[in-house]
C-alpha cells in the first residue's frame, strides 16, 4: 500500500504497490484504495462545535490546513488565506517547525481561530451515525475499498467504538 494523492505518487503506487492510501477520496483505478479519515460521531443533539468534538477532531482538522499550506492550497479552507499569511510571516528558519507544533496533538493558539463547526463537518467525518454511514457509501462509490480511521482526543477507544457502531452492519463492501 503506497500513500499517494498526486499524479507522481499515484504512478509510484501503480508501479510498486498493491494499492493506494489516500486522503483525497477514492482512486477507482486501484483494486485496493484505503482512505484516511478523521472525525467523530455526534451524540444526539450535539453540535460539531461542542468542546468534546473540538477536543477530539480539532487537532486533525487544523492539520488539514497544515497540509494544504505546504501544498500552497490553504485557500481551499475557510479563512485559509488569512491564516496562511500569518504563517508566511513566521521566520523562514523556524516556519516549518512552528507550523507543525503539536501537529495532530492539540490546537495551537494560532490555529484556534480556524475551528468552525460547519467546516469541521464539511472537511472531516464528523456527523451523526447516519451521516457517517452515508459518507462511507459515497466513499465506496468513489473507489474506496477500505477506511482508515484516525481517532483523536482523550478517548480514542470511545471514538473507535462510536465509529465502528455507526458503520456496524452497513459497511459490507470493505476489503477484508
């Protein structure tokens, strides 16, 4: 399995791998396509901006901005251009390290303004159990054969259980 999303990486995956791991959706040209996902299953009546959700999803959500910044594409996200300008203002010799401080661990003060409930539901697998199941079906239709779920926050076991329960009995298509 080769992690790739861009054309050169996908070519390497075709030449050297048995399949591809992606963060950008399905790759239907591959028999094996694992998609990396992050998010959380909302409890009944819970908002995507609740403290629990932000603690569980926030570090992964802002990491999406970090990756987009490195690719010159931060503008695809809400407030991405303004945030990227602040990152550009960091000293050249420490910018990379400052950008990735607490990467996937916590939300830094600089990144805290990026937290937005609507963006979290738009760019992560955060939603009701039914939303998660629906997204898994859309992923399958796009060429995904396997989901890789990256739980976050202080209760990764609970996150894994909620995600598994949301898909229980619904994901009969996954690659064994």
